[in-house]
C-alpha cells in the first residue's frame, strides 16, 4: 500500500495511491486524518484503508492533489552518517564502529515537488539520496530479529546538507536542518510490499546528470541493526523517521564540486518505492 498525506480543496488528510488516483479517506471515521494518528492506530487503520481501496469509490486524480511529505512533522527525524561502504571510500574516513546518528529538525520537511531553498549565507548546498524507514509501533529495546515488526514502511529522503555549516560543529544539526532541506516522499510504501529493504537500487540525478548509483546492500548498518541500536537509548514512536545514509556521488566529492544551483532539479529514485523530485530555487525574500 502506498500511503500519502495530501491536500485537496485546502484540506489535508491521509489517503492511498492506486495507479494514477488517490483513494480519499474523507468522511471515513475509521481512518485518522493524520499519518502519525493513522500509524498509531495500527492494523485497524490499515484494514479500514484497504476496505476504502476495495470499494472503488472516492478516488481523486493524482494530478489534482498536492502531495505533502507522508510524515509532515515527524516526532523524531534522524539521519545516519557514513553508512555506505562506497561513501566511506570517497570520503577517506574510517569505517565507524557504531552508527553515527544526527538530528534533522522536523521544520525542514517538505514534500514532492516542493522547492529546496538555497540559503543566502552559503554556496555549498548538497544533495544526499537516501532510503528512510518509518516506525509504526511504540517500542524500546528491540532485538534485531524482531526489528522488522516495528517498521510501518519505507520512503525516500533527500538529506540536503549545507556543507560549510555542517562541519562547523561535530553534531552537524544546523547544517542538516535549514528550512526546506528535508524533502520526503512521494509516499510511504508499507513494509509488506518491500521484501528486502537491503537490496534496493538507489539513484540520484541533478537535472539529467546521474550523480548517485548504488544499492542499499552496501549499508554498513542495516535498518534492523539501526533500530536495535537506537532503541537501546530511546523509545521509538509511530511516525518517527530514520534516514539510513547516502552512498557515494555527493556533490562535495566531485571535481569540481557539484553543489546545487538555482534552476536545477534533484530526482531520487529507489527501487520499489518511486521517485522524489524537488526543484532548486534561491531563498525567497521574507
């Protein structure tokens, strides 16, 4: 199931994409209005959405709705640094002994086709195409062998990074959290449709130039290991988003540097999920 948060006629709610249509949940009391509430409701909400899909009614053409990020304001939005072998090779850094987590502030989240703003104070804005998973159950101390049970689904994240601000501090938070620098989407694919999240092709284009071409099998720490490690320290909750790191091909390692410019478009494609696309513009005047 492809779950979406969408806006139609100035009202936002949860739906599901089938072919070129959004199955609308409007008026269905069994389907919560927000994605975090939907995921918190668990199997009952999924069953209600499946019934809505099977009814064949209340369908809106996909082109007539505005897709938001599937989780517009996640409670936690975490990234993982240096989690692909090929990316470690291009940076020349040491393979980490433990996962390196950092926080992206939830105010940076945008959705499909929303514009990424280039900040006025830097010309070093970079892209990072990534697989992300979304937590579906409140959990702590999750063993690796059960970690798959707490994943609601998978989506695409562009971990946009302002490189000079990233490396001013060891936490990376500011350089990862500029407004609009957390594109997510286009939808959340439920975990039952992804047979192996650790063998998915991942590609990133800037305009028509392919910059990244890898596979999630090259992760150092896979999704289940990340959950097991992270949940030793904190309770994970429905709607929390963990972006699993980026492969080689980022702009900072190109010669000359391949930083983003206004007028370009970044497209990230992950096998079994879809394509997340966002135009690049100069930071608008406030």
